C-alpha cells in the first residue's frame, strides 16, 4: 500500500473537488456521493500515515493543517449560507 499512497490521496482530492463542483455549480446531488468517496479515500491515507508517524511526520503535520483549514472553511460556508 505504501507504493500507492500518493495516487490514492490525489484520487481522493480530485473526487472531492469534482463532487463539490457538481453540487455547487450544477446542482447535481450525486456529487455528494463522489465527494464522500473522495473524503473516504483521503481519510484512509491520513489514517495510514498517522499510524506510521515516524516515517510520515512531515506529511502528518501538513495533513493536520489542511484538516484545520478545511474545517474553518466549512464553518465559514455554513454560517454564510443564510
């Protein structure tokens, strides 16, 4: 699995973006499924790297910052959509 971590992570991020674009701009609700699959793939890689902290310490710190930014953006979007 170590060989394919980067490909799985990129695939997950691309699926998240496609899902968000489908829902936001084209109002296609099946984009939620694509976004959910993308999040699951990305989360799989994050969890794998968290269990191997010594080897992926730099990536884990970047993932923590990215997760915090995503949560902040989601909160901003949630409270501005009234």
